[in-house]
C-alpha cells in the first residue's frame, strides 16, 4: 500500500529540510501498521486544515530541543499541529480589571500551567501564590505598555522556535473515538525515524523534553538512549508549576520578556 495522498499533501506545511525524513517516517508507519494511515485519511481527526506536520516548519538543522507532548488539543480551533500552542489563544493577558491570564489561556489548562511555571521561574510569581491578586499584578505589569513583556501566544511560539524548540506531540492526531495512547503507539515508528534523523546531524544531539506519560513511553525506543533528556509531569497537573527541572531549563530563557 502507498501513503495516502491526503497525508502526503500535508507535508507542504513542513520545511523542505524535513520532507525526505518525514516521508521515510511515514513509510516506517506503513510497514509497521499498513492500514493505519489509509484509515486515518478516511477518518475525521485534529488538527484540521492540513496542519498535520505544522511543527516541522522549523528547519531541521536549527533544532536544539524536542519538546514532546501527548497529542493535539481536542478542539478544532485549538489544535494547530504544534504542541501546547492553542490556536484559540490570542492575547496572553486578561483585559479585565483584576484579571490575570486571558480567558483563552485559562481554558487551555496545560498552557495556563506552563505560563505560571515560566512566571515562577522568572521570579515574577511566588510558588506559594500563583493566582488571584498576585496573578492580576503580573498581568497589570504586562499590559502596562512599557514593552517589557510579550503580549500574544504567537510571539511566545516564535521565541520557543528561536531557541530551537521542535514542538511535537507523541501522537500527531487527536480522534475523539480513539484512545490517545493507541494513536501515539501507531506514530512511534514515525517518531523514531525523526529522532534518528536528528541524531545524524553533525551538531550535538538535541535535548528531549518529555511531558506526560504518553510522551515518556518514547523512552522504550532504542534510539532515545542517544539523546539527553528531561522528563516532567504533563502540564495539566498543577504540580508542573513547581517542577524545578523545568525552572532550570526555561528560567534562563526568559520567554515572557520581550527584550530578550
């Protein structure tokens, strides 16, 4: 069987440097489970609008980190093909008096906790108080107009990619009638191929950042042993905000500061 045209057409969203490797990964999926991609092409899944490979817009040689989540957001307007980047989110900050993060950010639980973790790591929030008046004070400063803080999720995504983050999910699709772990298992040959390609680059190998139990299942792949890695609970857990490994990784990057 051949790779469905609908799946191949989605490669247009990927940078040209990735395309031979991504096709190799899809061929590995076809060899492992020949019926998976043909069935997927006939099914309804997220992300829509041919954004299946949108995460690979970052050129392959620029990858310094591979941040792995579980799967796309389960909402069509939110699933962008880029992990944790919710397409329904524009502004990061609430416009309401006494508000903190925007309503759209608060709806995306994982993104909300990621934002709070960044603020704690940057010293703008105390770990003992990450809500209410403390969060409102941060938002007020952010909206002050002095230009010190970024304002939108699009800018946050740009800053992550500028640091070399490939924002990838363990499963590239979400289907409401299929267990996420089952889809993630089907994508493992693809992921293994992608990591082998990254490992073959002449620069030092990228660091894997694994968030959540489904992402951690990738540790079973032999190729993963070649890469430095950091694992954390999934950001939908409140404990993620206090994760010291994440503070150490992201704190120096100061992703929410616009001047850096």
